[in-house]
């Protein structure tokens, strides 16, 4: 189920300096984000009122540009504060996005070449965090909306043996994640996107379902893709929480996500 909420208003968008952003180099600690457990069911309605926002992922710095750097006009052009929560069955994504030309897309645009949010996640907490190639339990997920409809994609082209979960939705205009829900609220500076992804959608008979529990730590990253003119030949810019353009082929450049509970 997908829903849409339009609500003109102002939301405070924190775009201050984030610690440990950009490419992780030798001697630098890999950034860790906390995903808080939902104490009550989260309603997917485009509002983050019931969210724990104490552990934000901030994407707003020039150092976080990984593609199309010359196209970025500053934080008003593209930036975001992203929050992650969880329950036993779902990963929740809440994003306060600042975008001067939001929802830019046209039919047939790849999610990489339109306004979209990328989620990078490993469903194997025992995987080597220093691995430089994707494993079958590594996922790149793209969430895209034109402000009315919601589309998803899963990019698995970098995996030699995807073990039954193939690339899907990468030519746009598809919803390929079973059980996905999303809602959007328009703001004066951009929009709020709220979504949930079932962990079961990232599993099959060959790939075990991720079973989150307090203290579990996995590799994780977030990217923002943005285009301001839906015309052929107009390039997109991309920002990431951590890493370089290599995050699309090298999980060692991702950060970490740790599951926690307030109780």
C-alpha cells in the first residue's frame, strides 16, 4: 500500500556538520547510525511525529557529494536528514529532504537519474565488514516518488550470483518490493518521505531473512539522487552519508547501523 499526503508548511531541517562524513580513510572510524526500535506501531502518513529523531543521518556537506559535484548549488539544492527505525518485521525510513526542485522525473527515467533515495543494507551481520565486493546479502534499494506515485528498485547488477533476487525496477515506474509502504508530505523547502520495507522482501529460500535484535550491527548507507530538469542529457548529482562513488560496488565504504531500543 502506498499513500500520499500534501501539506504546505515548514519543517525544521537540520543540516549542521555531521561527524565522520565523506570517504572513510585510513585511521578514520567508520560512522555508526542508531536505528531505534518502534515502541508503538508507526503509521505511514508522511509525518514523523512519533519517530525517535535523536540519531540523525545528516547529508548536507560538499564533502558528501560523490557524483555530479559541479551541479550542486548548496544545501537548499539538495540535502537531507534521515532517520531509521525498526520493528521485528520492518525497516522504517524517515527523511526530511531539502530540494529546490522536488519530484523531478519523467516516464522511463532510471531512479539513478531522477530524484530518489538510495538505501544500502546488508542482511548478514556476520559478513566481513572490510569486504570490497558485494555479496548476495548486500542490497542497494532505490525509493522514488513524483509526489503522487511511489516507485522502488533493487540494484543487484554488481553481484555475480544474486541467489534468486535479481535487479528489478531500474528503468523506473515500477514498485518491486512486496509489502512496501510510503507517504510524502510537501514542505516549503522540499518534502518529508516516510517509508517501510519488510525484511522478508530481502530474503527467499536461498537468502535468510534478517532478524533484527538489540545490539545487532550491520553495514549500511544512504544516498540522495537529484535532477533539476527532466531532460535527456541533463545529469544527476548524488550525495552519500559516507563513502565515494565506490559505494555502488564496494561495501567497505559503507557505514554501520546498530539496532537499539529505548527500553
